[in-house]
């Protein structure tokens, strides 16, 4: 994508100038990391995220981005480590809990996913993603009534969501309520 290539060029120029503050330099690496990630170049993205973290150990964003990349690569333990550190740095960002919950779901750790998604909902009660994903986690745990309740709340927040309809329909199907599953 041309936009990603442009971001990479601009960030590279900022990095090469070397006259930026440490925080600005870290942000340039972080932004270039994101552009590489969007292009699917995970190895370069990780290199830049590593540099962003090295330059600014207090950057929740850089750790979260690196954790997301590890999760996309299926390196779940490293992803959880980075996302947990990002949450330690800034515990009030619902999207960090949602991302870590997705990672826990990938690992099959549904209780931990539910806990993170519940925290995300406490931080952002209108988070469609948190309700929808918690419904998936509850479904995987076999807690179908809670899965349907979360799917219903997700649908209240976003009535046209096929994902939430699928979660609710699947829960009805597993319960043997085939008419409601449709």
C-alpha cells in the first residue's frame, strides 16, 4: 500500500536525521513498526518495535504493538508478556485488555480471556469488541447463557454485527435450540 510506504519513508527520514529527542525517535520507530506490520512485514516491524521499546521503556504503545505482532505470529507467550507490561504501564486502556484477551483465546486460556474482557468492559462499557469477544470466550468455555447475553449486548451496541449474530446463533445451536439458532 502506498500509504504504508510513505509512512515508512517519512519515519526513516526522521530516524536518519538523528536530531530528535529520545521520545520522538522512539515514536518514529513505533510508527514505522506499525507501517511494516500493516504491510505484513513482521520481521522488520519487530526490529523497529524493539528499538522503540529500547528507547522508551515506558511506552505502552510500542510494547502493545510488539505484542500484537507476536500474537499474529502465534508466539503467544511473548505476546502476553509484552501486553502485560503495556497494561502495567497504562492499566486504563481497554484495547490493551482486549488484545491480550485475544491472545489468551489463541492459547485456549478462556478464563483469562474472560477476565481481561470483563476488565475492558469495566473501562469501556460501550465496547462492542469486548462484549463480542467475551461471548466467544464464554462459548468456548461452554457457558452458553453468558455467551448469548454478551452477544445480545454486542448486538444492542452494533445491531448489524454478523459476528455477534454468529456467536448468539452458535450458542443456541449448541443448546439444541435450532429454531433460535437461525
